[in-house]
């Protein structure tokens, strides 16, 4: 069963905040992306994947202008509008039977073996999603980290047949259609601690690292090496 792995990141393609269309907002969020998430993508042990970072159509040209002034990104990381992202995914997946599309926020991390895990896993035919319940919560401001568990977090993967994806089919979540409803789909769990959910100075909703089970500085450094180096 041939497949291609895609990591899909929503950058500023939805939301009501008008600031997300401004140069200041884009440059600030790009700095956060380069500080954290980009290192995770570049550290993947298997680089046979495509990352599409999705932009609003109103800011596509401005973002390309900003990118042109910065250090070039790896060729498998593309910023573009929704239409441009879909085209890039289909071009990348040409000839493959399946597309595995992993969701990631632009300020979080996946374990450096995550892409390889998606090439190795052999899900059942009826499975629609792979879910990462185990990870870490890292407060990068106060330098605190603890293991995290979420029953249905924002770290998941949709499994598509390429022909169906090309024809316009997309997974429709039941219920309220939030991350918490992914667990209601036919799914399988990925056992490793595969994600780091990051708290930083520009978070819109700040999470607190629980006092219980906090990692020592050495343990934190080891975790970050596994995700960013």
C-alpha cells in the first residue's frame, strides 16, 4: 500500500482577528514557527514528506514577500493559500494510493521519528484517523515541562485514498466538529509520546504545566533533543 505523508499547518487561514492579515502579525508568528516547529520538521528522520502551511488568500502575496526576505525554507515546506496547498499535496502524492495528512499547529512539535512512524504503521482498512494521545506540555517562558495525555487532542492524522481526496472528499467530524470529536471516528492510537504542546509569550490561551510529574532540566533537555535535533 503506497502512501505519502503530509503535515498540514493552519497559519492564518481562518479566524476573526483582523491582525492575522498584517505584516506585524505574520512576522511575529513566522519567528515563532522558525524558533520551534521548523526545527521539528527539519529533524524528522524521514524527510519524504510535504508540509503545507496554509495562508488566507488576503495575505498570500504579503507572506511570500516576507519569506523572500528570510532564510530559505527546505523545499518540502510550502506556504500557500488553500488552493495552492491542495495542488501541492496532489502533486506530491501523485502515484501513491493513500495520503496521510497529519495536523500540527505552527508553534508545536512532533517527535523526530513521527514521519517514519506514519510510513511504518499498518492501520485497518476502516480506520479514518490516527490519534496521538501522549505527549508533553512545555512552558517555554518558565522552562517547565510535564507529560501530557489528552483523549482526543489536536494532534491527529487523517487517512485518505488519493483518488477520493483529489475528487474533493474530506473527513467530516461528527458532533460539534472540534478536535475532541476525532475520537468518535473509526481510529487507532499511536502509542509513543509524539507531540510537544508549547506555551510561549504569544499564546492566545495560556495553559499551565501541572506541578505533578514535572521533568528535571536534564530530562527536559533530552526530550527537546528528541523533538528538535
